[in-house]
């Protein structure tokens, strides 16, 4: 996503017409006020209700000279009834301007861009602005720049607030609510403010304030769980990303090579790692058979790294109108960066990028542009966002994605071998509140050769249903074996050819096998010697390998 330009930087660079795309109108106006202070420009604001108004910053060095006694909104320009955007654009050339330059901000201007007179007045305004040191700023949540404006206008997006900004905002709210808060200890409050600000990363200031206020009203304290829940609701609201709760414990059976690889990168985002000279790891691509635990691995990694997990379904980024898909992609990636450090899970990446392989013939180039945006971001991102992309089919993926440098490593997730099947069976029995020692795990494991982890779970559940229907008796070893005998694994049926093709591809390309048990002792002891943090994947929710 690169660096986000500020209004001041755009003005200093010589841009006279700026579009700020943001839902935080007040914050955008504040940025314009800051730019006015830095560049010594007056600020005028236009809206369809108030016409043109001059506004002043409450934070300028000479603010006392510019503010009225309230320190708020101040004097109105002449003809403040100029609620017509065409007349307002024409009026900017007649504003009493002693300093020779100013900034004029237009709100909700997107509703008028289909009017030819308004468009003409805007183009004339751009010419005047360029020649006279004036800057015209359009502030809108969604603004589709007309084609004949493209050479005259630069579009910027407000960056999301960082942790320090969120801490400051929450601290100010705590001061306002301190009489109602149950927590009075200063040190405890400081710790809660720090953790809450970290959780709120990825939200706008107004969204974060709503989350904090909800916590105050419901619990009369800074409740981290409530803030996390509100955040999840906000992120999921537009459907672009999903926020996954890390509270449920997750255990993955098998995938020892993958576990060792990610264990060694546990501290890669630390300050010590940067001093050592290590770059931020980009991420991994997991390719393999459906039901073998690729998705579960993403959840487990985020949980054991103790960072947020954000799921991105590329199919949900496609929009109905021109430019929507690109805008959605930028927004999703920007949100992920704001939440860093985090794990970004791109699920079934091949479905979202399938059209890119056709060179844009199938969808007017939308997939190709999305693909290019994602590749560029993965190559250039500086924020500690670890990408785990999962794919069921390698054939549908653009070849550019498989080149070195896109991902740090590509892993093939194969069918679990016998040792891994035993581990998965143990996990599933524990998950169902059964003691594995009461079962013959060896005999069960031999019966489920070529089963995926998901199919093993299905067999255990089916066995429990059968036992329960038999007067609610306890499940037996024979129940599980019988259930497995009734299931034909996909690897021997509808997916037999797909499985063989994936296995052959992995061998031919020399792709690392995530399931490999070679050098098991060495891998286990190395991770412990390195002291790279707590052991990964030791908890339990699901057991698909």
C-alpha cells in the first residue's frame, strides 16, 4: 500500500485539486486545517446546507487571533447562502484573500458530478487554483473521479490511526468517564488502555470511540472482549474481511514440517529480529487436498503467535461498478496493515484470481488488476502482515504467484500418513470428551488410510450418532471402524485424479511437504533449543491435519 500522502504533502508537491476518500469527514477537515497551518493558507468549507464558511483551527500557534470566544466555528464568508455548488465554485475566485492563497473544502460533492454546468465550473476552478496558489479539496466517503478530471486531481486516502493515536483518544475518554469507571488504579488503567488500543487497530477514530464507549456503558470499565466483539462487527459489516476470534483453542494434527517452519518465524517481527537484520517474513502458500487442514493451520498459527487473524475471501472484493473492485482491494489491504502485526488468511486464493490467468479477457481485466495490486502489495509491504494463502488447485493459480519472492515458501499439504492419522484420531476423541486410551487407535488408524482429517472427524461424529441412537450407549472402537468402512474417501472417489495430480505436481516442482516426518527428532529439539517462544499447536478445537 505504500506511504499515504497527507494534504500538506500534496499541497507542497504542487497539487491544486485533491480528493480525500474517507468516512471520517471531521478527521479529513482536521487534516485540512493542519495543512492550512503548515502552508499558511486560509480554510473555507462548503456544504449544500451552509454554503461557504471560513473555519479556523483551534490548534494553531496564532489561534487566539483567529478564534472567537468559543474557539469553534467562526465567521462566514460573504454570500454564505451559496448552497449551489456551481456558484460556490465560481465564488472561490472572488473570496477576499489577503494572503493570496487558501484551501476550500467541498463536502458531499459526489452528488453533483453528473451536472455539466458543475463539472465545467469545477474545471475552471482547477485552472484558477493552479494559477493562484489555491487548493480545492473534495471530501467524500466514495468519490468516482470524472474521466476529464483525472489529469487535474490527485486522490488520497486517510491512513487509519496508529496505536499511539488510539491510546491518546482512549485516554481522553477515560478522563471524561473516570468517575463512572470501576477501575481506579492508575497502573491498571494504563495497561488496559494500551491493550485496548492494540485491539482497536484497524478501526477509524470514530469506530474506536464507539467500541470504547460500548465497553464503558456495558461494563463500566475497559472490557477488552467487548471492544474485540464490536471491532469484529465493524470489520464484517461491509463483508470485505472477517475477523476471527482467537479465543477458541485449536490443535492441528501432523504438518510437522510446517510447524517447525513457522516456529522459527515466531519472533521475526520483533525489534531484536530487525536489529539482527532480518526482514519481515512475507508469508506462505498452502496448496493441498481439501479437508487436510490448510484453513485450520491458519487459525492455529494466529492463535499461537497471539496476533489477530483476518480472513479475506477475494470473491467478496469484486464490486458491481467500475473501480469498486480495486477500491475494495485497497481498503482490505489497508485495514490489514492497520491491524499489524496480524495474520492475513486469503482463503481459496485460486477462485479469486482465476480470471487473472486469462489476461483479463473474461472479466474486462478486473481480476488482473486485483492480482497486480495484491502482488505489488506483497512485494512492497513494510507492515508486519503475515500472509497465509490457501489453495485447493494449483492449476487455476497464475504462475506469477508461484515465483520466488511472492511467498517465502510454498507447502504441499498431503493426505495424512499413519502417524498423523493417529494424532488426528486422538484429537477428535478428546474434542468429543472421550479418552483416547479407551480405544485401539492403531486399529482405527489402519482403517482410515487415504482419509483426510475432515473425513476422520466425520467418521467419529457418525459413530457417536449411531451409538447414541442405540439407547444412548457409550461409543466403542467397533463403532468408529464401522463408520469408517461406510465412508468412501474422496481420494479414492470423486477426487482421485485431483489428488494424484497434486501429488505429482508437488514431487515434480520439489515443493516442501508440510506433513513430512523426516528428521522428526531433530526438528522437535531444534525448536526447543532456539527458545523461539511457546510450543505451537498445543491446544485443541479441531483436529484436521
